């Protein structure tokens, strides 16, 4: 008589599925959502786990990164930039800069560990959340010599789940980058 | 019940701590209203942030909060001048009435007021308030460098109020501390 229960292969498949689901659940995902209305309407939605993007970036040839040398003036101001970001992180929450022009309204605010940039222009609306703690961590890890994709992933790794960037253009084009 | 009271007390203490920290922060505010295009810019920065940035900048004429002044050839005892201004009694110090502008420098309640009314040009009206704490912090060293960082540090001790206001045909500018 055949015994009831899970076969070895079934067990392996279930364990694998559980592993994948667990990995999906605990991994930070970025979702890039682009909608274009004219002239060829299309809607692209690309979800990707951040760790895969991070791993993929490690395959970028070193020669290619060497060509992305940053201006030495930037490295010369490393201390200034780190001090500014640290001070911003420690600052109380507040609207820091507001610009009201006839064709645009710009507001930069610090809320929690994030810098929020809101631009309401005649032809577009932009919202951007910059995780200051992530930026600080990424800058501290960076060599300040060549552009490093890890800068992006280190920054995103500290970002809160939710919208990171949204762009609404008056022609109907929408771009959104969300983390979850 | 006890646990609930403890949680409420902990939350109250946390909130009070945050409120005190926020209250203790001094802010530098700058407002620029440009008339021609109707653009308005408001900047509201914590003093700590400005200080951190100032102390980190080291460029041509600006060295970690010290600005090089082009006054090498003059032999002026700045400390003595600042002390004299600080010690001077309240009153009208300088009045200039010319075709170009009216300038008025006075001291009231220990605070120095500098008013300039431009007659030609943009018809600018400039009002500068120099509190006594500001004069204490004003120093120019032997290398003719003015310590701007020390000046800004003195903002921490200033009462809230306007430091500079400019009203002109082009734009209005207001700098104040709170």
C-alpha cells in the first residue's frame, strides 16, 4: 500500500517555493512604472528586487566604471557634503526652501530621515523623496573617485517603502518609481 | 492599567523631549520677493546646518568660516573699534544727507541700527540691525580675516527678530532669526 504524504521531489519543490516566497517577502523591491500617452501609448511596469540589481551591477566591467571618473572638485568637497547631509539629518522637520514663481512652485522639506522635493510647474508635477540616511551611508562608503552603482543601491536600501519619484507631465506621461 | 499609564507617560516624555529639542533650534530665514516676475523665495535653515557647512568650506577667500578681507594695507585696531561701538551710549552716531542717499547710524538699547535710504537708482531702503551679541562676536584677526562662523554662532544668543531688510524697486529682501 502506498503511503500518504509528501514525496521527496514534492518536498524539495515546496521548500524551494517557500524559499522563493520568503525571499520575495523580505527583499526590497523597486517598481518602475512608465505610462506614455502620445504618440504611441504604452504602459511599462518593471518590478525588480534591489539585491538582484545590486548583484547585476557588480558585473559592470571595471574599465567602464573607470571612465566615469567624477570631477576632483567633488572629492575636494567630501567633508562639506558629508557635514551638510549629517546636519540635515539632525535638523528638525521643516520646510527648508520654498520658491513661488509665476510658472512653478518648488518646495524642499525635511520630514523624518527624508528630504522631500516637490515641484509644481505649469507643464509637470514632480515629487521626489531622498532618503538622507541612505545618501549619507552611500557617500560614506563611496571612494569619491568614480561613479559606483552601489551609491544608488546603498541609498535605496535605506529608503522607506513607498513612492520614491513620481513625475506627471501634462501630456499624460507618468513616471513612478516605488519601493516596497 | 499601570502599563497603560506607563506607556502614556513614556510617550509624553518622548514628546516633551522632541518639543524642547525643536524649540531650542535656531533658524535663519531669508525671504526674497522679486517684483518684476513675482518670484518669491523663502529659505528656512537650521543654524546648525549653516554652521556645519560654513566650517567645512575651504575655498579661495573662505577658510572654514573665516573670510579674507582685502584690507592688508590698513592698520586698524578692529577689536578696539568694536569695543568702542559696544561701549558707546545710546544715541545718534552718524547722519549723512546727500543727493544719493540718506544714511543713519544709531544705537538704541545696546542695539546698533544702520539705515540707508537710497535716493537714486533702485530707491533701496536698507535696514540693518546689529545686536550687542553680534558685536561681541565680531572679530578680525591679524591676517585680516573676519570670523563669519563666530558671527553666526552668536545668532544662537540673539533674540528673534529682523537682521537685515531691503526694500527696493526690484525686490524686497528680509533676513531674520527665530
